[in-house]
């Protein structure tokens, strides 16, 4: 019975990750093609910035690829999660210390600066996903509170 539940959970995680990736690909395509009517369809204002879409895409890619047990696929998962952590730490540093960084490339081209609290959320979620695959029980328990 537990094998069936694990398989169902794994399938649901894959489906949700693919849906999130598809939505974020559509948002990034709308930003790249400068299709403002799609970006402001729901609220009259931009509902998601380019940097947020990239971060959500990388998080869902990290979760999706972490379901496999191949070393090269797990490396892709770690790279995706570390990329989100780097983007969020650089954005938090930009707010706290007023310095420009690589994330500003997105800000200048797409005028979509990642909000401060959103970058903190990405930092916590990225850290939680990173820690879920730790072999240490202490780290697993700590990351459950972040997630």
C-alpha cells in the first residue's frame, strides 16, 4: 500500500511541476515578445515579473528533476535550486546594501525587479527544497518548517 501512495505522490508532484513550468514558460515568452496584454490580463497590472517567472521555473525544474535517481539529473536539480538561491540572495543584497548585480540585467530589460519579500520567500523555499534531500534528520526537520 505504501508503494502505491509513493507512486501516486510522485506522479502528482510531476504533474504539478510540469504545469508550473508551462505557466512560467508562457509568462517568460510574453515578456520576451513584449506581449503586455497577456501580462496584465488578470489585474490590469503585471501579475508576475520576469525574474519571478525564471525563479518559479527553476524551482519547479529542481523539484521535477529531484524525482529521478540518476546522478546527472540530480545535478541538474541542484544547479536549478542553487540558481534560485543565488538570485534571491543577490536581490536581498541589492535591497539591503544598495548595490547593483547580475539580476539587474533582468530589471533593466524587463523592468521587473523581484520584490524584497518575494526574494526572501524564494530563499526559504529554495533552502527547503535543497534540505529535503539531505541525509541528516536534523536538516530534514528544519527544512520542513521552511517549506
